[in-house]
């Protein structure tokens, strides 16, 4: 088959590799219909994650069709269309029993495109397939691929961990795909105001289209929150140290900072200015336990996120897609979908 292979920092190539096979009774083989690129993939390409071995097929998000299954797979059969979760869950360990699939200790967690071959390929082997895929409940628009990671991350790590509630002032720092998804999902909880902050004018425009009441570069609104009541919930979705500092300035006394962005560098925690504010800071690896619920919101039109997919290319254009995605500020790219054929 053909796949996008990582060859060390700064080096990827679309090439022929061995076809995946069922290795464990709990595996399924999935023919990839749509995959996409995550900010974490860029961190890998930049050399920020040294535990990804050269020769690994990248990617951990996909929608596809089941081709074959291992003998212990019960929920799936060939022909089923599924969402491939970005995290794999053995279903037996203590974290999995607590639905903390991202912390799986039984050989799962974030392994696709990280510790084993991933989804930016014509076919992918999915471990623990019964727990690590979700049957598509409808024919599925293009944005169904966002259910692999983007939407569950925005909800679980941002909105739910941040405890967004009715009447809250919510600030989202970073208007990339996850930040914009956070804006859209936060609206479901009837906040008083949702403010998006980013350095890109195009992404601020996108934030307004996704439901933000206001959007600006760091400036007046953050200063007003700092000098005034502050935000009830601040979601850090940029992954940048300066973004985290901005969150600490915007949050109110007794408020919540939910860290969603993947940091590529160290951030400074200014406890000298935070210790008296009773601030809660939460972090987290997505578990994708919310995917079935989010799928139903998409199915019935309660959650509209199609503007997040700005570019669609063929799977064999993966190298070009990385360039488009990596330069999103100038290309206007948010989420780049890669489709087979």
C-alpha cells in the first residue's frame, strides 16, 4: 500500500510500504476513506516528540471501511463504516474501566501514528477495534473525521474540564481547529459571552463564524478582563507559552484554566500572581468517550462544524497537505482533509 512515512525531523515521504495485517485477535483492518493532519503531527515532524521512530506511518484520525477483523472482534464486520478513534483502549485496565481511554495501561492510549503505524495511509491496523472505533450512525458528511479527535478534545479537555456553564464568560486563546471547535461546543452550554483570541485575522474571522461573540488579537478585551471581573473559563488552545500566560491574566478569581493545546516548549507558571486567586488549572489527554454523543449532535444538526475543514486533497497529496497545514496563517488552512481517490 501507499502511506506517508516519517523519516526523522523535517523528513516525510509518500511511499510504498507493506500492507498491514491482523496481528492480534482484537485487531481490525480499515480501508481509509478520509484522514487529516493534526498539530501533533507537526510536532512530530519538527522533532518535538523523540519517541516516534523513523519509518513510522503518521496520522491518528480517520474514517474508513472495515476490511477484516480478528477472531475476538464482536462489534464490527467487513463493510461497516467507522470512525477510528485517535486513542486506542484495551477496555480492561483500570483507566479504561474509568473511561479514561487516553491513559490506557493495557497497550493502548495514543499509539496510532506514534508508537505504531497510523492512518495517513490507504489501510490502517486498528488495535482493540471494538473499543477504538465507532460505527457511523449516518452516511456521514466530510466533517465526520473531526470525531476522531478534534471534537472530543474540544469538549472533553476544554469545555467539560473547564466546567463551562450557563452565564459564563468564556475565553478561548488560540483559534486553530481545536480552539474553534471549543467555541462551537461551548455555545451549547449557554455562556454569557465567548471571546476568541488569536494573532491571525483570518482565524478570528473564522471564530466569529463558529459562534464567538467577539474575536481579537491580544489587547483591549484581555486588558478589560484583567482589570475587571475576569473570565469564568479560559481555554488555552494555542500550545504556546505566551498563550498560557495570557490565560492567567484573563481568568477571574475562582475561575478555571483548561489547557487543550499541545505544548512544544516549556511554559512558566507564575504562581506568585496566581496563588491567591483560587484558580483551577486542568490538563488532559483526550479519551474520546464522548464521540457517540458528539456524533448524534452532528447527525441531527445541533453542532455545525463544517467550516473547520478548509482544504480537501487526495491522500497521495499528503506531503503538499502538510505544507498547506503548517502555513495555515498564510494559507488560511484550519483542518486539511485527505481523501482516498
